[in-house]
C-alpha cells in the first residue's frame, strides 16, 4: 500500500502548497482521492501515470477538493483516453461536470460514469476481488464523505519445501493457494495448513477530510491501519474550527486514539501557521504514532 500526497493544505492553492488531493495505490489499483486545483500538475511532478487512474473519489463539493477535476477529465480527453472513468462523489457532481463539458463543447471520447452519493450511512461504493471501499459520513458545511479502503484477504502463501516433499504438480498450486486440501494418488489427504503459510494480513486506509470533531465515525474506522484525518487548526484557534466545521490537531489525535488506529497522518493545514511541525507536536500529546503529510510526500505501508 502506497500513499502519495499531491496536496494537503486548506482553502486556496499557493506558490508552494496545494489543496487536497492524493493517490492511494493498493493491490495494484490506483485510486485518486479528491482533486483540488493543480492536481494534474502534481500528478506529473510525482510521476503518476494518468492511464492508471480509473476511479476518482470526491469527498465534497468545496472547490479546494474538486476544482481540478474538470481539467483532469479534459486532459484525459486530449491524451486520447479510451478507458472508462468512474467518479464517486456527492449528488450534483454529475451536473457540474457535464455542464462544463457541454458549454465548452468538450465531450469525452471515453465513458464517464458518475456514482452520486446521498446516504447519511456508511455504504459500500466500490468492490472487486481485491479491494472494498466504504463511505465514512462526515459533518461539514456541505454533504461530505470520507472513504475507507480495505484490502480483502489474499491467497495463502505456498510452502514450496512441503510441496516438493509431496511431489505435488504445479497445476494444483492455485487450488492450494485458495485454501483447498490435496489428495495424493494413493488417496492420502494433505491438509492445506501443511502446504501453505497464512496470507499477508490485509491493510486498511481511512481518509477523513473535512469534518468537525465527530466520534460517530469511530465504529467505522476502528482498528484501521492508517487514518488520514484533517487537522486544519491548532487548539489556539479551536473557536475557528467550530465556526468553519473543521478539526484541530488535538481533536484528530483524539479520534485516532479512541478508534485504536495504528497510524495517524494529519493534513488539510491552515496556512496561517509558521510550521506544520506544530500540528505534530500538539497531536503527540494525545496519540504517539503521528505522521505529517506534505505535498509530494509518499508513504509506504
């Protein structure tokens, strides 16, 4: 699992900071999460292949989280894209994107599929044989969701020494990986656990931005491996977090602690502060395992 931060600052793009966007690579799937202004430039800077992006998840319809989407869609068109693109976001995202394409006479040659979200409950919005994605309902000034990405349990790992001892042919390897026992020619049954090791434990990643402090998300993200949680303000500006429906670093750390996550990554910083290290210092008074996101930073889990 790899996470590349394309942008992680609040409100407006600046010379050296970008609004929210990130790429999660999980089981060879590439998911774009939010798409603030400048996302496609950041994708190029970080050498992310445009052609690998087939699923885009938009948390809410504030500009610093989706104003880069129409530009990215248009660039895909100019590059001759033919692969389907799936967009998951709040109701209204289809209307705003299609209106821009209509008025600019710039219809795509590839299929655009919009999956509009309206539920206030956590729902499964994407699933294949390797990954499942659920919404995390958040509380902000407009309808907002976070996203929980979970690996499914993979195949068991072959114990090649044991397999060779029993002279098992390669045509049975996938059956063994799938957890099946093997019957030898003499009728002997070899239990699967004698031929395999347990699969690598599946990982999970929760993206939560933007939101007020809200403990109702804890049951959804409980025991998650990595939690990205917005931390727009420090406690000294807690009154602003209440007014704008954002979270402080201390509050983000409290959510991480109560949800028993393994690792907290903070982001969506207000640019009023001299250093983002202040967010880490504040959060670590509550929760020990804190990392700071920053534009262009990559995490490997």
